[in-house]
C-alpha cells in the first residue's frame, strides 16, 4: 500500500509534444492571419495558393533527388529467361522486381501498375505510377500489343490468357523503361570465347544449310547466341545452335512463327 501511495504522489513528466508538420504550422499561421480583419478572403486565397505551389515544388524536388539516387544504385540485370518463339533472351518481371524494388523502397519510392485506353488498335496501355513519400508522383506508360497468338492446337488464345500475358510483358517493359534499366546477357562479351576451340568451317556450312532449310534468319540466331558470326561459335555451344535450329523447324511445321 505504501508503495502504491508513493507512486501516486510522484510527479509524472508530461510527454514531449509531437513536432508539428509543415502543413500544420502553415494552417496555424493561416488561422492567425484570418483573424485579422484587414486581410481579405481573396488575400487568404492567394497565400494558400502560393503555399500549395511551394509545397508541390519541394515535393517534386525531393522526388527527383530520390529517383536519381535510386537509379544510381541500380546495377545491370541479367536476362535470365528465353523466348522460344523469337529465340531471344529477356529478364523476368520477378527478376527485375527483386533487383530494384528494395532500392526503390530504401529511397522512399514505390510503384503501382494500371491500365488506360491505348490509341493503337489491338494494344493495351500499361501504366506505372512511381510515388515518393514526399507526396509527388509521376506516371509512365507503354502501349503493348495484345498477345493473341494461339497456343498449340488452339485457333485463338483464350482472352483472359491473352490479357494476362500482355500485362506481364507490359509491366516488365514499362518498369525497365521508367528507370532506364540496363539488361545484359550473362556473357558480357559473347564474342570473347576465351581461347576456346571454335566450330570448323564444315560445321559453319552445315549450320547455314540447316538454317536455310528451317527458314531461320541468321541474324536472329546470332543475336540469341550474342555473336557476330557463325564462325565464332565455341565448340561447347555447337549442340545448342543445332538445337535452336531444330526447335525453329518444329515450330514452323506446327504453324508457329
């Protein structure tokens, strides 16, 4: 009991007041000014508009600083997936997000995606809004073709699948566009075979004949392999090149492109 009584008699220290925000301080000032009968409603409106402009400018400046800092912290992202139809490589959306989202959040930035009407026929407009905790936001967009190519054995792709496929591509495309992300292949210099043995001239001629038979453009194969010429194909990638050509031939036989 004595301890409880002693506790009750103690003088409790008041909690420190939470610092007022810039907006709260301005509203207090505006309220003080409004009590002055010499200040007209029009003048109050002008003061409020001026404050709004200054606040917006400060928020945009904070956004620009954060955006630039985030970009500087981003490293090139490796293309970690293959498109069998186009024989090209790309970076998955989840790969891009895992690489840059922590950087964005560390700088007070976040992204959200949506859609808007596209002026292009059979296209979706994918939007990416980049927000900063300071209040400013900017929206980027890209118009992507509707992915209506049919699956094997189907006359048309199911509408919901076409939409989902286009949205995934669009989000990946716009995110890369918004932050000017560099995408690279695992081999930074595909033409550098590091002294490896290359395929023979006879094998080059064989690949050329097989590509002609499959209707495969040589530049597309070289782009996929990240090489300038067939003669630069390392021995260890010969089977890979043959497999790509065979895959293209199968797709063509099935009516693909």
